[in-house]
C-alpha cells in the first residue's frame, strides 16, 4: 500500500474544485403562487435582465417551484433587476374536464413582458427562495 506524504495543499485544491466554488446554487430557486396562496402547478418562468437582456428560465413543477438556469444550462442568476413572465400553455381540446392536470390557469397577461407587471431585484443578500405572486384579476 502506497502512502502519500508531503504537502496536502493539492488535496484541498481538488476538494474545492470538486465541491465547486461557483457560488450559491440556491440563488435562482423560487416558487410561483397566486395571491390566495395556491401554487401554480404547471408552466414556466423566464427572467430577463433589464441591464443586459440575458434570460434565465425554468419549468414550474407541481409544487410551484422553479430553479433558474441560463442559456448554457448553468444554475443560478446574477445580481440585478429583472422583468418576469410566467407562461402556461394548456391544451384542453381533446380532454374531458376531469382529465386536466395543469391546476389553476395563469392569467394571460403574465405571458408577455409588455403586460406582465412582475419585477424582481436579485441581490446576494436577498432572501431565498424567490417568491412570485400572481393576481387572479
């Protein structure tokens, strides 16, 4: 059995690289709900930076949760001001009413940056998770 004896700093460097030092992966996690507390059960969210136009998106799971990624698939979102859309495409044409599993429908105005009034400021010290609250009006 070989034993390595020497400067252990290389091991620390490997551990840091393996664990990652790209920041807090919780940044960009959030939930979408209506004003009455009911979660949005399906759809997607997209955040667009007001400064650069960069976009970060995620699907919404059945618990209303999302986890933003950039266009290269990296998890998280940098500090900045964002406008937000919530898009939900519901195909009901060939389904009976009791077969729909999308939950409450998101009002159409949230699907367009021009009519959605959702704005979020992300800061390193911002509370986690991000909470988007949609009006049903």
